[in-house]
């Protein structure tokens, strides 16, 4: 069996391939981040090793010799195969990584408390979550999936509606206890309001109070925060009553940290939660897995929420009849007696 000839050094072959491809020592040196002198030294070393001349050096150009033309196609194909093999590793690594963008409130209060379930179902996916008040730029930010509270009009993106959203009064259960509890919207002048200052947040406390016909509440006062989850944290500690997002508050509601003392809950006009990604990416296995989990998890969240609100704002039952109070119940007992 004939002895195989040892391969020349890889750096020397790279120098030859780049020089032959560019037909220029300077351009090849620039691509390989070496000096032209270093590149020429590698080429001369390869020529000495092969015992062949590879380039005809002209005044302003270089030409491949017959020997160089013979070996160049195979060497170029070999480097292209190496590059393709390395790129496969990069693609495999990228397919394992999923970058999700969501608003700070939804991220902190809804997504993060539940993401462990997605990770348990898909341990092969390395999930990255980025919280931002602005919309992610799928071209520049390296984001794969966005959860957006928006109109759903996102040209050139794949968009699916996830769920509607509502604003409703929320507070700590402690505010419903004591000598002067919060029982109806007419009690609100006695309690601090917590305001969420977000651009374009509609409806506001003023809208909600008009909807229930309650006057005498100074909405210019009270605690103001510009992040929804901070406002919910303040309300859960008894700092006042917040007009909060239903889905964002769902985890605190399920744990009993927040309750809805009365209704109504008002829908966000023209906005809902949407699943968003670059067109075509919805077919990518990691993105599809997260999309399917997301839809199932939101459906489960709403299915597990208690009936909200607990009672209408004016103290009437759901059919408009006055609710029974301890005093009225006692009066009925005396009548029966």
C-alpha cells in the first residue's frame, strides 16, 4: 500500500486558497489578518514543501501556475466543507437558544413564575427572557419571540392573538377587613389610589369611576408608579387600590395576595396580547414549542382564575338587585320570628 504524502500545514493552505481566490496578496492578507510579508512567507514555504511554483508574480498582478490550477479546486472545496461543518455547529447551538421579549410587568408577574414548566417540558431549549417597555427589534436585538400588548398590526411579522386584557380594581385582602372596610366603589374616597403611569394606558381611574358613576374621588393624588408589577406589589402590601391588568395580576390573585373588591373590569380598547415573531420563524421547532406552551398556559391561567370581579361597584348583585347585608339578614330573621 503506497504511503500517503503528509498534508502541508493548514495555515499555508489557507494562505494559498485566499491568495488564489482573490488573485491578490494584499487582499488575502487583509482577509486573514496577517501582513503581506507574512503571507508571502507562508506561500514560499508551501512552494518549497511541494517543490512547485504556485504563482507567477507580475508587475501589478499574480497568476496561478498550472500546478496551482490543478490543486486549487480541491483545496477550495475542502475549506468550504470545513466552513459548512463549523456553521452546522453554530446553527445547532442557535436552535437550542430561544430569546423571548415581553413587557416588564408581564415578565415579572406572569411569565417568570411559570417558565419553569416550559423548561421542564423542553430541557433541550436554553431560554433567555428580556423585559422591555419598548417593542423588540427582531432584526437587531437577537429576539426570537415577542409577547406584545398591542393592536396586532405588525407589518412583515408573524402575529397571532393570544388573549384579551382587562383593567380592574385590585387590593390587598386586608383592605376588606377591619372597622371601616372597602366594600364598594363609594368607599374609594377613604382609600389611597395607586396609579400606573404608562403612555397610552386606557382606561384610567377617571374612566373607571365615570363608568360606575362615582364622584368625589381625587385621582390626581395617591401613589404613582411607571411599572405595572411595582404597582401590584404596592397594592398587595396594602398601600391602596390599583387599577391593574388582569393577566399580569393573575399570579397574585391565585395566591390570595390580591383580590378584586368589586367590578366592573374594563377591556382595553383595540389592544390584546399577541404572539409575534419573524415570518417563517413560527415553523422553527424551538419557537413552535414555546408558542404552543404559551397558548396552553394562558388558557390555563384564565381557567383557574376565580370569578372576577367579586361584586359590582354599587353593591348590587349581578342582576341589579341590592346585595344582602348583615343588617338586612338580621331584619329578615326577626320578621320570620
